[in-house]
C-alpha cells in the first residue's frame, strides 16, 4: 500500500507543478512585434491612446488614406485620425497577405469614438512595407460596412 501511495504522489506531482501559470504575458510593443497583424494592432492602440507622435512615425512620407470622404495625404490622414477621438477599436476577420517586402492586412474593424458612442463597422486594408527604420504603413483604406 505505501508503494501505491508513493506512486500516486509521483504521478500527481507533474500535474500540480506543471499547472502553475508563471508570469502573465507582457504587452507587445513595436520593438517586439513579429508581424503585420501586431503592427496593425499596435498602430490602432497608439491612435486609441492618443499617441499620435508614435502613430505618425509609423506612416511613410507618401502614406495615402482612402475613406468615404475622399483621399488624404499623410498630414491630412493624421488630422483625420486625431479628429476621430477613438475610444475603442476591435479587429476581426484579420488576414495577412505577404508580398515581397510588403504585407497587406485586411480586416473588419469595429470603431467607437467619443462623438459616436454607437460602434461603427468598417472594412479596412493597410499595406505595410519593411523599411530601414522598421515597418511603416504606406496606404490604408476604410469603407463603412453595411
């Protein structure tokens, strides 16, 4: 009987010690991001947090934004995103399509702003390009989802 108890104890030890959680995962930042999905999420987090300096730094000099109100250059795009006053962005149905040094990210975004508390859905596409200073967005398009 003592041998059976010892065997049971040793059999249960890995379960007891193997189920500890350890450290919670660190939130990802630009230096540890590993792909276009992470860049897209980090970019929207910067917009939501009002970190427009960092968000703007991630835009190429020839960045182009297309919305239902027209086409905007980089500076106009920054003003547009600032004016949204985003309080929450949820990304779903996200797909990444690599093409050489570019990544095309498509997704459905649910965006909530201070001026419009009801969430709005958009179909979005962003093109990310690898550059010397890291990944930068070169184009973004958003169309209201019906």
